[in-house]
C-alpha cells in the first residue's frame, strides 16, 4: 500500500507514477475521496467516544434521583458511538480496498513506457563466438543426459521436465555456489514454505494483475509461491525489527511454481520458461533511507556470480510499465543466449520501498524511537534458468561443455561435461 500521507500531500506525484506505469490515474482521486471520508468518520467516532467517556463520569457523580434519566441518555449515546464505530470501520475498509489498487510509487529516473522501453545501463563480458554451428541448451542437455523434457511431459504435462545425472548435479552446484556467496555477504539462509496464506500473497502484491499466474488450492485457500520472496516478505509480518546493526538479509532456497498464463507459444522449447524451477532468492529488510544503496549492492552480488561463471550479460533499468505492482524500481540482468542471438533475463532485482511492509505491517524503530515501515528488496542469486546460458556459452564442437572454473569445486572438480557414451 502507498503512503497515505504522500497521497494526501502530493497526489500529483502518485498520478505521475500511475501515468508512467500506464495505469488509470482516476483511482488516485477515488483514494483521496475515500481517505477524506475515512478521516471524517474516524473523527466523528472519536468525538462521540470522548463525549461518552465524559458523560460516564457525570453519571457516576449524579444523585440517585438524577441517575435514571442520565442512564437513559447514556444508552442512547452508546448506540450512537456504536453506529459511528461501524461507519469508521466501513470507511477504513473502503479506503484500504481502493488504496490497494494504487501500485507502488515509481522512483524518479525510472524509464517511462512498456516492456520495450528499458534502458541498458551496461554490457559486460564477451558475446561468445563459435567456429561451428552451436547447439541449443536442450540439444546439449539431451546429449549430456542432463535434461529430459519428454518424460517430464509424460509425468506432469507441458513445460515440466526432469534434470537428471549431471543436470541435477549442475543445478545443485549452482545453488550451493550462490549460497556460499550469500553467506559471505551476511545473508541468513532459509528454506521457505512454498504454500502461503492469501494475506501474505496479497501483501506482497502478487494477487493483482498477475493473479492468473499463481497456482491456488481452493480447498485449503493456500497459494503456491512463484518465488520465495513471498514467504520471506511474510516472515516478519506484524513485527517491529531492529535495524540498528544494518539491514536484515535472508537467502531463501525454494522450489517455485508459475502458471505462465498468457505465455502460450513463447519459449516452449527447453527449460527457459517452465512451470516449476528452483531458485535462491535474496531478500532484504532495510531502513528506507538505505534502500537504493542496498539495491545497487544486490545487483553487484549478482554480477559477481555471472562474471565468475563466464557469462556475457547486460544490466537494464526496467521501464515503469513493465514493473510489478510492488516494485518502485527494478534492474534485470540478462545473459547472452547464443542460439537465440539475444539477451535473456537471468536475474531480477527490485526495490519495493515500503509498499510491501505497509501491507504486511512490518516496521522498524527509528532513531527518534518511533516506528515506521521498513523497505523491502529482493533479487535472484541463482535459478534453474541459468543452466540455459551456461550450457550454450561454454559448449564445444563435440557437444561437451566446459565447466566454469568457479563452479568446479561444487561438482567434485569436474572440468568438462561429456556427452553420454563417451569415455
């Protein structure tokens, strides 16, 4: 939820954000009207309650003869207080419902426009060249006995797969390498639940326009998470955090599930866009004043991982219209995929400012001793999709794949992935 004070004092800033995202700005005026009605209803309730408290003292001090008439008046006043309280709660609920439809305020400098209007901040590493016709990741995976799409579809349907043999080892190696990097940077590891309550899913902003991408279990009213960000955001819901020693950093390892609604016919070959995958997600609770600096740190740690794996990539500043509802700014890192001749997203890193924390009532104590919403940030440190770029970038003419040096200790020193049937 956006800051009600900002809504009240600078509604034009909220409207600018809505316009940059391509969203309807009329909801801002609706939220303003609902906020005014909410505050008026609350003021009426508090005034009547104060009158009731004062009248209660008068009843206590009254003589025996005066009390019957005063008690009758007190009962009538109590009924008015009860009605006013109901109106205040109703107005509060209406404001919350409307304010929830206003997406997070875009940070100044974020490019306006849609998916194609991103700004490239930098390109790093070499785009691989080959003196042979390169194979795509699925063909390489099948040669290596690493990826089995056919049996994945037989067992679970389209866009499911098995990682087997060296493929399974490669994913675990990636995850463990990322975990070591996270530990070195002060992250606490968590293996998170992948089923969460509606209020947690809603609090992180995943039940808005993209609700169709989320798997729901109606009988239990639980949602399968598409990222451990959801569970990690809910981890400290309704708590006051101590940030005196700096940000709280968590690394969540989980399986992730996405329906990929609306993506039929796109990236259907291989494991680039699938319904289930594993991911190590960085999640940070920070003082809002430190959020932008922390955002840059998360990107730097991601870049260190990609560079150590020998992948060419670019960092982009995602346009406002392509941000999720919770993100005020998002940097994607896209690695070069040789057989597609383009960059494809491997990591996404978002600064959600105080948007999620307001929804989930996660606060910290400021230097003045008061409480205020924290900022939350998230970013991928490793995921199954990285296998696509690793296999294609480091392939050799005979179908074998050179293991990046930094990854070898996590594969028992293995230097080359060999096709099946070779010595």
